[in-house]
C-alpha cells in the first residue's frame, strides 16, 4: 500500500455520507465513529456527517441543536417536500456536526426514484425489495439536501464522500442534476464479493473467468451490484479499503480504485502497554473461573498451563475460515495427545447463531461453582487473621489451626455436589436451534469432543458478548483482553477489524493475506520469531495446505514461554499503532483533494 504523505485539505466543505451514521448496523459504523475526531482536526467546522434518522437509534447517540441559518432555510424547503432534516451532534469523540434525514414521507416516490436511476444510469432495480428501496430513498433525500445547501454556498469547494452502495443513489442524483459538488465513493466490500464468499466460493482463484452480472443475478444481488457499478463509474474518485478489495472491485465494478483508504483505529482510546498487562491478568482470571466451572465438574487440568485461543465474528463457516480453524484444532489436539503435553488449549468460538437457551447443566455448574467461590471468599478474612496470629506466636501453620474441620467438611460437600461422573462437558454453552449446525458438525468430525484426555478443549459460545450474559459475563473487549491468541483465517475479509483491535489490546493473532489488514501487515517490517500478527498465506493455496500451516503455527505457539508471549504482545501493539487514524486520515484527505482537482 502506497504511503500518503502529510497533506492539507483543498476541500472547503466536506459531507461524509453513510447509512451507519448514528445507526449501528455493521463495521462501517466503527470506521466513521473512530475516524471522526481526526477528520475534525483537519476540516474543523467544515466537516459534516449525514445519516438516516431513526428515532430510537438516535436516542442516546444524537443531540439535536438549532441549525445554522442557511441550513435551516434548506431544512424548511425540504420539509415541504416531505424530507425532514435534523441537525445536531453525534455523541462520540469530537462531537461532529451531524445531519440525520427522515425520508419516510417520500417513500411513496421510490418507484419514480428507481425509474430515474434506470433512465439516466441503467441501474436495474425493478424487482428490488425493501432492503434495497429503503437506503435508496434515503440516499436520494441526501442528494436533495446536498444540492440545496451547495447552491446556497456555490463559491465553496465542496466534496461529498459516500460509503457503500446504500448511499449510491445520492451520487447519481448529484451527477444527474449537474450539482457543483465533487464526489468520492468508497466500497468497503462489493455486494457480489460478499455473496460469493457467503456461498463458499473462493472467487480470487478464478476472478477473470467470472461474469459479474451473471453471478450477481445467480446469487440474487443484481440490484445492489447494479447501483454499486453505477456509483463507482459516476463518482469523481473511486476508493476501496484495501488492495485485495481493489482487485475484486476492478473486475466486478469495472473501475480500478483511484486510492486505497485503509481502516484505522484511534489508538489513544486504548490502554498503555503496562495497563494492558494488568487488564490481561484481571480478565484472564475471570475467564479461568468460567472455564473451571465449565470443565472441572467432569475432570481437572492445570489452568496455569492453559492457553486461550478464540475466533469471533459472523457465522460464515468458509468466508471467515471457521472450518480451517476447526480442522487445525483437530490436528493440534492429536499432536498434543501424542506428545503427552502438559499444556491445555481452550478454544472459544464466539459465533452468534440461533439458540433455544442456555444448557441447563452449565447453569447448574455455574451456580455450584459460585457458591463454592463465595464460601471461600467469606473464609479468607478469618484465615488471614489466623495466619497473622499464629506467625506472631511462632506456631506451625497447618490446616487444623488455619481452616478448621467444620469448614473443610462444608467445602468437601460443595465439591462433591459439583461432580458429574459419567458425562463429558458439552461443546456448546447453548442448545442450538439447528440439529445440523455446521460448526457443531465440524467439531465432532474433527474429533474435538471435550474428553478428559483431549489437550484441546472447545467452547462454542453462540451469543453476542454483552458482558452480562450470565455465563462468562465478559464483553467484547474484555474477552479479547483475557485471551492469548485470536485466530482469523478468513478467505474473504476486505479489511479485518478484529485482529487490529486485538493488536491494540496487546493480543497476538492470526490473519491471512486475503484480508486487507493481513496485506497491510505484510508490508510492515516485523520480527521473524515474534511477529505479533502472523499472516497465513491463503492466496492461491489449497485448504489442506492452509490447515497445515495454521496447525504448525498454533502448535508452535503452545510451546511459548510467558516471556515470548509478552514479546508477541509488544509487537502486536506496535503494529496497531501504525494503523492509527493519525496516519490513515491523510489517505482520505488525498482522496478529497483528488476529487477537487478532477474535471469529471
């Protein structure tokens, strides 16, 4: 990826448009929310975000204010057309100027809007459903707003930056009406690429043989693909988030990106490395307690010799490389059994899916464990006091004068109540709706069954990490902090935020060279033995080869010392700091400057 040098904005007013402004749906919300403050530092009061107005979602995220006079006049004009605009601040770092647009009263015009897009740009959306019509209607309203406000400030160099096909109708409206505003379009992942990946098609291997229009029709994304192609074609500057996404966009959308806009993070919001080490110990302790309650009623192993691996993300078995992870764990388990390894791996699969509720035996185990824990915690003050006085009296310390027979008997009863004799721990924390769950079948077919002699244990955790699920009770960040290694062997990942966020939290991880972040890591000089982020080679490699490579790396990591793991943590954190928005924001400024100077 070409490094953009520090540059100053030529744009005098910037509108950044996304369906995820104050509307958390996916990863673009995170991109814009984490980047906003850096944009304000460069554009100041001339930076505005535009999103959809949904009353419930805006509550707690958006603080309404009186609009500036000129903008208020535009709001009044548009309201007469049925477009209601709200001006205020998004309650995130920097509190950027934000305009939310309610398009509900013009939705009846959707067929006319789609007819205009067909007549002017051949966007084929006649049979599109609500998931297409809703953002298109909103984006049209955005176009109307930008047209009106730009005509009031015609002397200003203005850029409107649109994210994803959902905002594409705004670009087309501005182009059709010859509005004096330059446009930038960013596709974070092509709609066709996502569809192919969802259907487990590794299209990178035969990209040139695919007919995009035919494939889009086959996989029922033709309307989205059509508007995406038109947006990429008609904008002044076309961008993607990574080089690998640029490759698919060039073929699928018929335009090579003018510039790459990688996704960064705000490193300032993360703890210092010293604090990261403290947090890791704290959250690891909490996760160890959950693991103990999960497995110890059945059998015991040394938690101090246990490493926690994890994968987290959407339930896309092939695209996210969940299948590769499971197969690698199966090989790792066999190898560690052969070696009679004293180390245990607990592998978590945090992959949300439909469930019928928590496994009752797990809830019972947790109740018994917490009862025992509270009993021990309650005894500690008395034990501490007895230790102190017996030391002062120079008496020998033993269980009789420290704990007491009655207390030991009570603990023994509670331990006995926890035991489960003839069962093995379940593979999943929950009962799953599907009897043919792909992940569950994959675990079983790779002989990952949570038997006592297995050195790799698995916990399929099929719910979102809220921090108050009644189980581990860890949220997303706390879970990452607790673990030793994140594994993300995706074959389709336009960028890949999770390994980057893990790195910022001082957690080592695995990504691939088919992920945007993986490509970024390949371009960074890293330590060979302690790379922090390991980049798995999936491009042009068959699955068997990828599984072997991942297995070898995971096996090597099982043998690392604490010092070696800390070195990996340090290196991971260094990589994350290089992906800070303070560096990547200049790619955005360069894109806007290119738009200003383009004649198209």
